[in-house]
C-alpha cells in the first residue's frame, strides 16, 4: 500500500485520509489497580464517556481511512492538529514532540516479509490516557503489552499512562531483536557458503540484506534519539520512575544500532568476498586456457612446418623427412612427448593447482 503524502500547499494541520487505507477500528482498554474494561467502540463520541473514568485509558486506532474519526478523537482529547496530521501521514521518521497538553511520539514497527518493512506507530501521551494510531498492515507487535494489561502482570496496571507509553516503546524496540537475529544468521550462512565455494544468486542475497539493513538503520537511528529525548523529560508527561525504564529502551536502541552497523560491515565484506571468489575462478579458467594454449603452441609449430608444400624432388633439403617410412609416427610421438613433458613441468611448478 502506497503512503500518501500531503498535497503541497495545504494548510498546516489539514487531516486528509488516504482512500486506500482501511477503515478505523477503535479498541479501548480502560484499567487501573482495581480492574480492566476492554471494549471496541463503534463511534468516536462514545470515547467522551470513557476517558477519565479509569486511571489509564488506552485507545488503539487500527486503520486510518476515515479522517473524521481522527479529527473526532483529536477534539475529544485536545490533540494538536499538526500532530494529528503527522499521525495520519504514514511517512514520518521516529521523533518526539511536546505540546501543551500531551506528548507526541512516532516510532516505526518492523516486520519481516520478503523484505524487512516498517510501519508507523503514532503515540499520544496525556495525563491519564494513551492513544495509538496505526493501520498500514494487519497485526502489530503490541500484543505482549495487551496481555500484561489483561493479566495484571508487573507494574502496568498500578502505574500511570507514562509507564504504558514506556511499555509500548519497549515492545516496538525489542521486536527488532529477533528480526536482526534472523538477518544475522542468514548473513553468517551466506558467509560459510561463500568460503566453501561458488554460490549462485549470492549478489541478490547480499543486495537484499543491504537493503534490509538500510531500512533498519533509517528506523533505528532516530528511535535512539527519541528514547534519549524521553529520558530527559522534566517530569511534565513522564514521571521520574518511568524515565529509569526508558533508559533501558535507550540502551536497547543503541545496541540495535551497533548490531546494524556490524551487519552492514559484514554485508560489505561478503560482497568483497564474493567478488574475490569470482576473480579467483576467472583466474583459474584463464590459467587453464593459457596452459592449454602453451601446450599446443609447440605442437602447432611442428604441424605448421610439416603442413607446408615441400617438394623433395626439387631438392634434398626440401624436407627429406617426408620420404621417411616412419615419418608420421615419429612426428606424432615427438608431439606427444612434448605435450606430456609440458604437463609434468607445469605440475612441478604448481601451476595446475587451483587458486585458494
């Protein structure tokens, strides 16, 4: 699905939905220390009677095909139009922006298909609510957070909205690790294959890995900056205790960037290894052809001499060997001895061994 960009010259804050996007499904989890109320609402107006009645309300909007839904949520929760415009235009880089009443965060969720793809996740953090906008592809990486809320595991029900936001950020970042693990194993397998010998389609596999790593790098470098910025919040939206957990997100994001850098170097090294192998195989072929040509050079010389039209009747110096009864086998024997002698000479010099 293509990502619709804002029309040049539009008024800032204009919310224009992509007609190809799926219609919005609004799921609400309102919870606190005493329990959880999970529901799917049909209309945006229903949210006005839900938000604020529980300690934390998480509104997850899956699908951005209806601009009125986005505008309605923005009016109920007092979300800035510029942030809503960024939330519905799915080509944003990870960032964090602070507004008067809420914090706006953009992240990229990774998923593995034929290539590694990323999907935009927009998060609004308010005093007692969290709103997430997504909808490029079916499914997400946030189910572990949902399960923790449902089961009441850990601190998630007894902490505030900022802790829920941390849990969402942590889930997005940690989801990159298994994807990078798979990519790393693929590169290591390819390296072993290239060392063992020629690998058909190696260039395509290396190029695919490099493209995937470029996608990951574009997502993870600004994600690290987002985590670092959130750890520096002065307590307006993120409490001090949650900032401690966000430092762990920053560490994970930094680790992911280091892994991506290592794999980029490995992919570049694999291309060099592949090209070196191709060059060695070409050299081996050229060496064999050169040796064969070298063997046939003296034989061709002899055949060329005896193939000339000499007339022994004119002069005894016009190739008298032509009248010898054993001239033909003698010449063939000499040619065979020369060929065998050259082969043994090349073998003794080590020129017949393949390059390593």
